[in-house]
């Protein structure tokens, strides 16, 4: 079964706590963004070493491996978009169809240990870039193709929610599958 594409806009997490994962994007000082991005990469080596890493818990839900590939690509896309926000005046980002990428890039066939290494490496790059943000840079804007407007600050918070939310998803799914 094919997974239904995500159509929900998650930008509301910038205003209130996510009821599904419990993450509050406003609960930390922006200067901690880099450290939190590094921490969000920490569970992935364990997740991607799980015996059921490639098993979908339900037909309509990604496996831990597929989620891991998505998380890696969230880090990669975020490095790119943050770079543009810091280097350009109000860049507009092309649409990234995450579901299409999962199919096209064959997330289900990628090597889990390679993906774990790529998550760790890319998290370090994104976190390091956030560690250098200061002063007025936090307010530099960027606009997503659907019109959602972000600042460097809100973008980091939005990305962190996505990463933490997927940790909760995968932990729950792997617990369901057992070992």
C-alpha cells in the first residue's frame, strides 16, 4: 500500500504545543537551537540498528529506515534553506515533496548504517550553522513555496519540532514491533 501524502500544514506548531508529540517550540531560548538539533540526531543510530528497521508498523506508515532517510533529508534541506536565509534577502524556497522524495530515492532500500552516519554528519553542520547565528540574523526571513513565512528563529523551531516528532513516531512504532 502506498502512503497517503501529507497535506497538513504544520506551521501551527510555532504557536502552540504539539498534542501528538508534546514538543513546545517556544519552550527554549533560540540560542539553544544548535544544541537541540544535535540532540535530535542522537537516537537515530539505535533506531537504525533495530532488527525491525525496515518493517512498516502499518501499511500506511513509514518504517524506521524510511523515517531515518526523511530525517536525514530534513537536516540536509534545512542546511540549504538556513544558508539561503542567512546569505540572501528573503529567499523563496521551492516546494519539497517529501513523499515523492521517499519513493524516488527509494528510502526503503537504503543502508541503515549509512543513513545513521549521514544524519549525524548533517546534524553537526546544521547545528554548527545555528551556533553562529546572532543579533539581527535571528530575524532574517525566508518564504516557503506555499507562502508560509519564517525567520531564522522560527525556522529552527519548526525544524526541531519535525525532528522531535519523528523521534516520538519511531520510538512508538519500534515498541509496537518489538525486537
